[in-house]
C-alpha cells in the first residue's frame, strides 16, 4: 500500500509516496508531473524488496514551493535528494531514478554525491557529460536566432508561461501530454515562430492519451490547480547557475552502475541528432548496464509502457 508522507528535511518539506521495505530507491519526476508519474513502478519495486519512494520535486504538488528562481537550482534539488536519503535510510547509499527533468537531476546528483547514491537510472534524457557552455546559449543560437520557437526559451521568462498554463490547467495538461506521447501524429509538434506560445498549434484532443485514464488526468489537474506552475517552471530558469555549479564539481564521468530507457517516438531522446546516442553516453557513463530504446514509445516512458519499463528496471535493481 502506497503511503503519502511529508518529510521535513531541514528548511524544505517534501511530499513523498512510499511503499515497501529494504534498500532505498528514490524516483524523481519531470515536467509537468508529480510523484504520481511513478505510480506503476512503486508496487513492483517494493515487491522486489526495496523501499520505493517517489517524490514531489520542490515546487510541485504537496512539496514546498519557494518563490525565488534561484531556489530551484540543481544544487538545491540535489540537496533535497540527499535529505530524503538521510531521513529514510541514514548512512546507506540510495538508488536514483529520474524521468524527463528528473533524469538530469539524478544524473547530476550521482555525479555530485557518489557517496550517497550508489546507482542511477534515467528515462528519456541521456547524459552526455558536463556542457561546455550554458544550455541557454545553445537554445538561443539554435532556435531564437532563427526565429524558431523552443519551449525552454519560452519558459525562461517569468509570467507568460505560468499564465498560459493556469488559464485552463486541465486543457493545458491534456494537450501537453498528448503532444509528446506516441498518440500524437509523427512530426505532430508544430514548427512556429519564436514569438509563439506553447499551446499555439498543438492539437486539443477530446480525451487524455490512451495510456492515461480520466482519473489520472483529474489527479494531475487538481494538484496543479492548487499549486500553480511557477515552481515547476523555475527549474528552466537556472541553466546558467547549473552550468557554473556543474563545473565546480571537478568531475564529468558517472562511475555508478546505470540504466537508461527511452522510446523511438520520444522527441527528447536524441535532440542532438547524434548518430549513436547510446555510444556517446557510454563515454560518460561507462557502467551503463541497461540501455533500451522501446519501439514506438513516446516521451512519458514509464507511464506509456509500464510493464516493459518494470521488466527492465526490477532485474537491474536486483543485480546491484
């Protein structure tokens, strides 16, 4: 049975969903999601002999939502994960899992704190090492300078992205989830000018994607109607801070045992257009023990294909 708890980790309260007993596995969601995006992994991971813990990242759901942009820098979110591990299994290194924004969070947490995190698994977003310049520079050069819309550039500015999302939360989520899932037509993400809004040109399906029930959408919508989107969007406003923090670590290779799962229909998987993204990732994650790209799977990996993800995830966890 999954239990929701509030953990006070010292200056920050995080809502966590916990199930099972044993070595700790911390699951970290992306945008715009919640602990709930791991709902189909909690039971199987717990049944395999682990404490399965899915968190609401700061800014989301039942966790604290500080106002300042800088409070959402990677260094603080990594500290949150250390705080969760220290509370639930003090002195015992934990395993990290992350999807979407959760993937770079857990990659960097493993990089920064190998003493606290003994293995790392990521869905959707690969790890290619520490960037040689802030990602915002690359985004503006690749998209804005060519008058092309890019969602992370749009999210950088405080206010407009929040207003668009909060005008009709349910419709925003329904359209966003659909657009990045395998339910969307191939090539369905619209090309539009840099001045566009996120929802411009996105299809408005009458119901949630096939892999999401109406009750699932209701849960997400209710939570975001209560919390708003500022905290969630603030994560995108820290690329420069994150760049300087990453370079302060003095390391670029993740040595821990690792897992990576994505999908052939995931627009976020190979944004670099690499000839062999898995081979590129192995240069920076040499102990990558599982690397699977699920045929026909969209961006919401563990929600779209829970059985296949669990079939890869559980044996990997047991092997650690």
